[in-house]
């Protein structure tokens, strides 16, 4: 464990591994038949009205946050854990044009929360992993709900499914796509959360929406392909 901490504290090594992760992402983009499918209501809100939203995707899908920028075609800021492991992902994300807000529920959380609010107020969308940085896996924490209530912005459940993936042995079972796959990146309908509703009920609502979006993405991969609608990206 001490050796691992030493390696992760090595800035040069972090940059190298992050660069390799970015290069792998480029290989995936070049070899994968990727489709981005957005809910029509989201298209009207973001592309028609230029409104910022809060994208929510499970921590296991963190490899795909650059696709948020691919959808919006403008800068998107993503909340990144302050833990050393996440800095490698941060290097790759920056190389893909993603802006980072560093913090978590255990380190720098209040500062990161205020920064996310400022980003939304400036008209830029943000991305959050609502079960991060350490779980429980695929259970929404209250932070994303509070951010939506205070900012007045909608939360958009996001998921990706891929025909060929490798699951890491991490707490969240992060999955990496394999080359020469078919993939679908699904952005669901925007959800607004009332300021006076019980927070637990709103967490359950977002959890159900996240599960539904994951199921929808998986169905697009396993089901008939002609049923796909949305924007294609090669």
C-alpha cells in the first residue's frame, strides 16, 4: 500500500498514465461504432435553449465523461474526487477538453459544491457521479439533489452500454470498453426536484431514473438496432 501511495504521488507517472488512458480512449473512439441518444426534451433544453444541466452518471461509467462534451459541443465541468487515484482520470479528462472541479464528500466537498454552483450560474453544464467517490455502488447520495434544488437546474440521468467491456476489480466495478465494439451513450429526460420534497424520496426518484437509463442503454445494445434514434458519432 505504501508503494502504491508513492507511485500515485509521482506527478510525472500520473501524467504518463493519464496520457496513456487518453490514448486508449482515442483508440476506442476510432474502433467503436458509437451512438449518442438524447431525450428530445433535453435537446430542446440544452441545444435549443442553451440551458445548463447536471449530468448524473454512475462512478463505474467515469471513463465516458468526455462524451458529455461531445454531446453539448461546448465545455462541461465534471466533479472529480480529490483522491490520488482520480488524478490519473483527471489528466485524461483534461486532454479530452473536460474542465475539472476537484473535491468529494470527504475532502474539499464544500469548496467544490460552491464552485459547481458558480459554474451552473455561468451557464455551463456539470457532470457528477452521484454514488462517488467510494460508494455505496449505484446508490444516489444527497449532494446532487441539493445542487439541483439550489441551482434550479435539471438533473439528467446518463448511462453507456457497450457490446465488449472489461470490468475492473474496484468497488464500483468500473468498466472499460474494448476495441471494435458497439456502444450507446444515453442521456435521459431532464428531472427537476422540488425544494420542499423529502430528500430520501428524491434520491429514490433519481435512483429509479438512473436504473431506467442504464436499462435503456443496455436494451439498445442487445435489442434491434433499427430502433435507435438520436445523434450518431463515429
